[in-house]
């Protein structure tokens, strides 16, 4: 019985310590050039106010995908990224099922507004991810 309870505790703690993912989808816009489109982001809570976002979308008819590490509490996120040779800084927040942000850099500036997807949407998004 003791071995069984110890095993249950180990399984429970391993599950609780695992990274939690949420899928958000919506649109992104640029303010300095007429670019916009659909954007999907799988956000992983790494714990300790550390996050990872895997952004997928389309730019000028071509698909793109990049991963960005960011930090902060959900209501005050920030990060930096180098994408296709350009440097970007951004700020954002995750609140009430929405992930919003503003970005700027040496190539584009703009914003995104994404809504959390329901379980069915999450399953579809995870099937399309490489």
C-alpha cells in the first residue's frame, strides 16, 4: 500500500510540474506597412514568470513559424526576438482568454489580438503544428 501511495504522489507531482499550453488565434496588424493576417500562438507557461510562444501564420501568402521566449506576469509580458535578421521588442498581456500584444523593431511595428481556442480548436491546431 505504501509503494502504491508513493507512486501516486510521484505521478501527481510530475503532472503538476509539467508545462501548461494554451492555444490562441486571431489577427496581427502592422502600422508601418500594409501587412496583416491570421496568427496562431501556442503559449507554454514555463513557470517562474517565463513563457514560450510558438507563433504560426501567413505573411504575404507564405507561411511562417517562429518561437519566442518571454517573461513577466500574465498582465505585463515582454520579450525580444530576432526574426529573419530583424530585431523586435514587444509587450503584451494574457487576460480573460485573450492574448494581446504590441511589437516594434527595425523592420515592422504593429499589434496582435488573439483569443483562446476551445478544446476542439486546440486539437486542430496541434495537428497542424510540425
